[in-house]
C-alpha cells in the first residue's frame, strides 16, 4: 500500500487501525438484540440460530510455562485460535448476538451457558447443531429423530444461513490467517468485519429459511 498511498508503513497501520476502530464502534447500533423479543405475545417461537466460529492466532505463550498453551488449541485448525459465538435472527437478516473472544478450547456449549442461555426468554427456542444437545439447554432445538420433514428442513435452513454468514466473514483474510496483535484488538477486528457483513446483508440478504 505504500506505493499507492505514498505513506510509510507506520502511517498506514495507524490510519487503518483508526478506521477499524470507527467501523467496530458501529456494532452498538447495527448488531443489537431486538427489544420486541421480550414480549412473548409478539415474538416468534424460534428466535435465532447460534454457532461458534474459530479464528487462528499466533501462539499465546505469555504467562504460560510451556511453548504452547493447550486451552487455545482449535480442533478445526489444529493450532491456536480464538472462538466467538454468533447468533443470527432466523426470520430477519440481522446479526443479534456476538460473544467473545474465548480460547478455542472452550466448547460452544460452555460459551452458550455463560451468557446467551440467560438471554433467551422463557418458551423461546434457538436452532443449533448437535454439539449443543444438553439437558441443561431446554431452549436449544437440535436435530431430533421425531421431527417432521418440514421441521427438519426448517432447522437445516437455519443452520445453513449461519454457515453462509460465516462464509461472508471469512472473506476477510484477517480472520483466516494467524493474527498476532493480541486478543483485545482481534475482538475489534472481528466486530468490524461483522458490522461490514451486516451492511452487506442489508443489501444482499441471506437466503430465507
């Protein structure tokens, strides 16, 4: 970028970081939990789909006695990574929940139990994959042998929309390559990418369930 901008590398980094911070700050207005969902009379039974996503990072060895920290190990990448939890509204094209980062060794159900579990109003449901199948999560709806073909198709579509969104996120190499600037800044970068994707979804929606 130096040849195109005629700025030095330090100036480029500084200006890019300032822009990323501004985009990430839009999360407060673009990625919100709908207040209407607090009213059980007007909100749908199925609210969101939820799943976790891993982003590779440089091995975090600070304050750790070994060269590798096992709690950051990602089975998806076979290396260190950070995990985020993302919730997407099933009937609207809206990201409504992001939680993270967590060490990639933290299971998706464990992350769900920390916060999102308590966010779901009584009687409402979340669509998720089989990893969330626990007796402690009555609000989570996974694949079930007694589901009708229509219900199976509905759940499959909700999960497919989730993966479609993750595919849009992973267009940005910063989430695909080993990140080396710390967890705090990674969260800012992840939020900025999510905000950009939300603006994209506003114009080119995810397919309907």
